[in-house]
C-alpha cells in the first residue's frame, strides 16, 4: 500500500474548495477574509478560478482560509 499524502489539500480541486467556501460563507464574507476584487465586485466561480490560478498569493490565502475551516 502506498503512503498517503500528508498534504491536507491532496485531491481537493480549487473549484471544489472555492465552491464549498462560497456555500458556507458567501461571497461577502469571502471578500472580507481574502481582500481581492473578484470576490467583492460581481463575483463568480469562473472569474475567481481564473484569477486564483494566475495569482499564487491569492490562491495561497484561499487555501489557508479553507484549511482553517477544516479544523
């Protein structure tokens, strides 16, 4: 049996992560926690995914927020 990954985000797509956060907290709260325009002005999953895939610091903030929700 292979060793399981120690990465808590292993197997979780960015889209799934973002969708769960929006369902749980809504765009307004997400925009307060992660201060980026794509969460604050006319937010959508598609535009947010495009931005997060191109912006490592923003993706890292979203991932950190997601991980805090798992605790």
